[in-house]
């Protein structure tokens, strides 16, 4: 493995993969594991892309697929939640209490995913549809319903 390639991948995509992992899994430790898994996969199977946008889309697709696999894993289904662990977690690893990110994280996954990709990552509806393997119409519907739920959670029309 090339050390420069590893440094490039970590600098370019580690934060993105952590945010995707946290959005999908709701747990920073699981997000770190998924991030590491995807970065190792990228190092072991390098690909060349004609432009950085295609590479970024590929990395996002790998991250989303890794999260889906993680959620289907037997290990995840069999583990018990440790409520005491929340008190030990560092404050910067958790979204701020009552903030917009914590409200987005409280949405159902189908809404949380599209809102994250649209408003936090800046993807267009067609790009989100391609990344998630859904139709653009379904992505638009999930965006609309997710924003309505978020508006209701935040207290009404002042955030419209």
C-alpha cells in the first residue's frame, strides 16, 4: 500500500465517511469502524476516475453500502445498548442537545439520509437518487416529508 495514497484518502474522505456513518448508524464508534473499513477497501482496490466528483460519488456509495452491511450484521443485531456509555462519551462526539443536527438524527432513516446528502453534502436530487439506488421522485418525496417532519419537530413555520 502506498503511504501517500493512504494520506490522501484520509485527508479527503475520512470526515465525509464519518458523517455518513453517523447519519446511517447513529453511533460514532460504529461510524469510525465503517470509515476505517471503507478506507482500507479503497487502499486495497484503488481505482482511477476522470474527475474528483466521480471519485467522491464512488466513496459515498461505498460508505452507504458499508453502513447497510453493518446494520444487517449479526453482531449489531445481538449487541445490547449500554446506556451508561452515553455518560462516558466525549461531548464533541455527540450532536449538541436540541440543535438542528440532533433533530435531523432523530428523523427516520429514509428521511435522514436524503436530508443529509442534500443539505449537508450539497447533492442534487438526481445525484442522491443514483447514490441511494432510488428514483428521483421518491427522493423528492422523502425530502419533502422529511422537511415537514423537521419543521414540526422544530416548532412550526418559523424555520420554513
